[in-house]
DNA sequence: TAGTGTGAATGCCTTCACAGCT
DNA sequence: AGCTGTGAAGGCATTCACACTA
């Protein structure tokens, strides 16, 4: 939606080789839709069909894909396998990215268990939390490390992507330490605007805000009567 | 970000009394920032200060607030309490919205426990899942209902907002049933584009896609060398 | 004929710059 | 003097329409 409009915004992101931000944000959706709909059985797909599966307009899909170079055949459609490979390479789903999760509360635990990461090339390699109750326990086969060892954990795993699922108050301090250790991409679930240096990408996911946006529309419906 | 742009976009949303979608998406952030920074002690805030706390530009903040009518004083700033009240009313945070969560896996459980909903006027009033193992158990003080009773649950609670934390395959069917019972706002965590009638708002939160967008930028950094 | 690729046009959002209050 | 409110300008993103190709 909106997208974006969307909330969940990038910071410090440079214009990126001619691919507009809005397009980048949709590529994962296309990739996912391709995998979900056409597991080896369909060989060609039209822009109309794929667009519907991804929830966008056909012309938008075509324009987006044209940014990656052209992988369709006029009069026919797109070669599914080839297109999927191409998008995968571009969004890095072909590689495997180690990810560190900081904050092992309810949300952090859910993310550690989230099945949608693995097929997209992400592997959760470490969990970090300050709570003595949690440190040392095992979650999804990973031992929770103490927050004081954050630097060591990041160094050992070589992670450049981190997920922040801490309370809002702790987020900035943790982010600073992550960036200092070489993390350059942060997915932030805390409801704070993080300040990071140029070149570090942050995406914010504010679950409360998402619901609030829906409530706004509901509120408007109420007022209309 | 991209916000919005962004994935997570509204569907069926009408132009809304002159308030643009992009502004609506930021209002909850302003509301949250006001609450976090100024708990009763500061009476006036400038657009510059609030904008920094919310992670936007001062001019954007001013333009956004001007959509709500004018609650600032030239040469002085915004009356914190008054502004907060005004935004709260507009986004419906002054009311209390009952919310039904469908899908009580790791994510659904985390959402049921999420502390960020209550202060924004949301109360989780029901949990629904098809699994015989879960039905009847208690999560955060709520007994999990069977998916077959979905219609009854929605009717009894009077919820118009629902959260979908089901697998992708089940999402559309559940959405259809929710809409049929009068739900008009859906927060969708399943990685599927939902088809809903005019007048129903859907916001999609795709956690895997969020990470994938970050991976795209990392991939680009790698290729640059 | 069917469906991609893409300039052109439209519309939306953001940024700028300054007029207007206090 | 300081800071909001807002028209105007500029930049993106989306949509349209059609040339082009298999």
C-alpha cells in the first residue's frame, strides 16, 4: 500500500543503479509470487497474471521488470524460471545472509521462528538479549547471548544485517553498537526513529502504527454517518 | 521510506477528507513521538524538534499537521497536549478498538502479547486458530477459539479490525469470511495479495520482504566493489 | 494476434521559500 | 525575532497508449 507509502522507510539509501526505491520494495513480492504460484509446472507467465498474483497493475509490473533488463518475450510472456533467477540474484536471495536478532521478547522469538526468512536467503545466526533469565536458554536451536557480548557476536557471525526487536528506549544505543561493528542494514521494530550514518540502511516496521492507520480509516467511516 | 511506497499499502481506501495517504501513514508516528518525548512536562514544541523525533523534515511535518487544521501558534510552536489530543481523535486512538487475531502461531502469539497496541487504543479481544492443539488453551488471558467459530467470534466482539497471521494459503479464505461478517480493516501478515471488496482496507506487512529489501541494498554494495 | 517494452502524460508527494502572526 | 501556514516548484511514481516483436 501505499505504500508506503508506506511506513517502513529507508534511510541513507543511495539512488541505486537506476532502480527506483518503489520498485525495489516490490521486487521481493514478485519473487515470492513466482515461487508460490509456479513451482516448476508453468514455464511462461504474462504480466497480467503475475501482476494479479502480486497485487499490482500489469503496467507497473512491466515497468518494474524493465529496470532489471528485459527478460520477457513479446507476444508470449516471461520465462518463469529465468525471471525468478534474475530477481533472486538482484535482491540477493541467491546468497545466504546471516542475520542477528537483538531482543528476544515475544516479537524477537516469533521472528527467530519465522518460516519466511529461510526460503529468501536469510539465516538467523544469533540471538542477543540483556535479560539474565533468557541468556543461556535455547530458542530455535540457538543459545541466547548476553547483550554485553553483542560486538563479539556480530564479529564472529560476520552479519551485516540485524533485526532490532528491543524496547524503544534501548534501540538507538544498540543500533550505534551494531553500526560500529560493521552492520549496514537494520530492520527496526522499535517505535523510534533511528539516527545512523550515511550508507547504513534502516527500515522501520511499526506494528502499532499499522493498526493505527487502519483505525484512521475506520474513524473516518464513523464520522461520515 | 518507500513507504510506503511501500508494501503495506491500502486497498479500497478513498481519498479521505483531504488528508493524503502518505500523511495518514505518518500521523501515528507523530502521535507516538509526542507521547514518548513529552509526558506532561513540555508544553510547547517546535516543528523542528518534533520532526527530528519522528524522523521527518520540519516542512513535511508542518504540511502534514496543516491537513488537520491549524493547532500551532506562529512564532511559538505547537501546544503539545492539544496537538496530541487532536491527532489522537483523528486516528481514533481516543476510542477503543476491539481487534481479532486469526492465526495463533509464533507471530500471532507475539502480536497478542504486543505491548504497543493498548496505548494506541487497541484491545485484542479474541484469538482464533484451526489447530486442535491450540483451541481451548489460554494466551495472554484469552481462550483460543476454533476457526469454525470465526463468524460467531466476530459478531460477539463487534470487531471491525482483524489481524491475519495465518499461512499464506489460508489467508484469502479467512479474509472472505471476515469481510462477510462486517470486518472492514485487515492487517495482513501473510505473504499474499488479498482481494477484498471496495470499502475494505487492507495493509500488508511482509516481514520477509522487508529483509529482502535490505538485502537488495547489501547486494548492491557488494557489486560496487 | 497476443503481449512486452517504453516514451509521454498525469498525478501525488515532498521541498522550497516566504508571507503572515504573535 | 521566531516559527507556523501555505502557495509554487520540483521530483517521483504510476498510468496510458502504442510501437514493436515473436
